[in-house]
């Protein structure tokens, strides 16, 4: 029996099925007789204050916590430490989330994390880059682009909309919302007014170095 656990990270834009997959994995672990504990950041109260929910109606009871370290304090209150720890919306947690996940893996736990790998600007989101780098297993999901509806399911980015129009680059990184504020889009259809041209920035970096 291996002594260490492992870290699986599920990422992708909104509506790509991350929460649904997280709930499915918890369900399967429970069928296999494993104890599970599920967490989400308190900021995300779109469908429920205490459940992890998918956009298509799947639910799993969860602890809504303020900080990453609160996950450890709550786990310590379990009479028997759960073998599987699931965390949704990991991008909203403080930077302690990576240490918490790796600490649990060190103690033999299976940790399954879901979160947005990129924000509405297309940039890496919160601790997701570290979590993805440390993961033993990565599942990068895609959604249907709501603009071109390409049947190859090409959307990798969250498009933020304000009154139906693309939100500008300088609007705040965090704005919790559902279908009224976000849709999934592919790179061709993703719009961020005022976004710097990364190809130019990259070229300047090459000239400087
Ligand atoms: P996430 O956690 O990644 O936001 P969910 O697991 O909550 O995703 O929801 C996935 C479900 O969302 C799909 O099974 C589907 O029913 C629905 N859905 C809504 N819009 C889309 C879309 N553009 N592409 C794919 N699925 C979508
Ligand atoms: Mg979700
Ligand atoms: Zn598209």
C-alpha cells in the first residue's frame, strides 16, 4: 500500500463540467466505502450556501469555508479522518490552498480539486497554476463556445458579460455570477476590451533578453 496520497486537479472554464465531475468522483469514492469531505469557498453562494452544485442540478453537501487553513481545522473535527478530500472553486482560496492540499497528500489522502484555471482576462487564476503543477493527474475540460457553438467543444475561457457586453480588462478579477454574467468561449470568440497584446509583450521580452 502506498503511504502517500495523490492530487487530482480538474480545470476548465465555467460550464465545462468541473463541479459535475467532482461530484461524480466523490460519489464513486463513497460507493467504494471511502469517507469523503467536501469544501468550497464561502464566496461562492450562487446555488447554495452549503452545497457544491453543478449547473445541471447535481449537488453534494459541503463545508463553505473562509480560508484554506479552515479546511484542516474542520477535518480535525471528524471522528475518523476522511480518505478523500474534495475542494471546488479552488481559484477563490487564499494561497495557503496549495500547502493544505500537499499536506493532505503527504498524510496519505486523495485530494480532488476543481477550479477555473484562467480568469475572465485569460490569465492564470489564483493558486490554480501551483495546484496544476503539483497535480499527479490533471483533467482539463472544455465547454461549448456560446458564440460560435463549434461542435468540437472548443471553449477554454470564461467570457464575462456586463449588460450583455464583454467586460473590460481593468474590471475586477473576482465577480461571482452565473449565466447572466459569464459564458464559455473559445479563444477566437473571447473578447476582453483593453487587453494588452501578449504577442507584442512577448516579442519585447525576447528583444530584452
Ligand atoms: P462547471 O463547474 O465547470 O462550471 P458544471 O459541472 O456546474 O460546470 O456544469 C456542467 C453542465 O453545464 C453541463 O453538463 C451542461 O448541462 C451545462 N452547460 C451549460 N452551458 C454549457 C456549455 N456552454 N457547454 C457545456 N455545458 C454547458
Ligand atoms: Mg463549478
Ligand atoms: Zn467560439
